């Protein structure tokens, strides 16, 4: 499974990355985690608010720091869940 964290490296982006690792590790699934920090690349992927979480090339969350439990639900659900929030500060 390919997991991507899109954001500029702010505290919220780093927290989302940490929570994503915790969720994936708790499920015992193999995954690749990549950070995307370039604004042009983030916009190219259709993300208008960061931090964002992409699962296998699909945006699953924008502008929100998901908890490990929320991410676990998304990953367990085959990534069918999408959330939006307020964005980086």
C-alpha cells in the first residue's frame, strides 16, 4: 500500500505522518510512506488544503490531522473514506 502525506512540513503535517505510521503499523500491513512537500506537486494532485493523506493515489483526507484510529478505519475500509478539515496554520 502506498501512503502519501502532502504538506509543507508544518506541525500538523508531521503529526499526520506520525499518526499514519502508527495506524499502518497497528494493522501489520506492508506500506510505503512518502512525504510530498513541493507546493506545485501538491496542487497537481488536486489537494487544496494541507495536510493531506493519499492512499494508493487517492486523496482520503484534506486539511485535517486524522487520529491513528481514523486512519486505521480508512486503511481497513480499503480507503473508501474521505474527510476534509480546516488546513494548516
